[in-house]
């Protein structure tokens, strides 16, 4: 059975682990905010496809 010291230590450890988890998730979320070169290239391809589709639609009307 756990005594009071063990329980308080466990509670403190639990709080520290929870805060570490929350801060790491916050770090991952903010790190995903900036775009990398692959994402920028993908967006450029998407824009090119949309422009080509619009040009084709305008030509066939």
C-alpha cells in the first residue's frame, strides 16, 4: 500500500508528465505552422492544375 509520501510523489510526477506532454504538443502544433519546400511545391502544382482547368473550360465554352 502507498503511504502519503509516495502518493504526493506520484501526484507531482503525474503533473510534471502532463505538463511535458502539453508543452510538447504545443511545440508540434506551432512547428507545423511553417511550410516546407515540398508543401510549397505541391501548392504550386495545385495552382497550375487549376489555371489549366480554367483555361480549358474557357476555351471550350
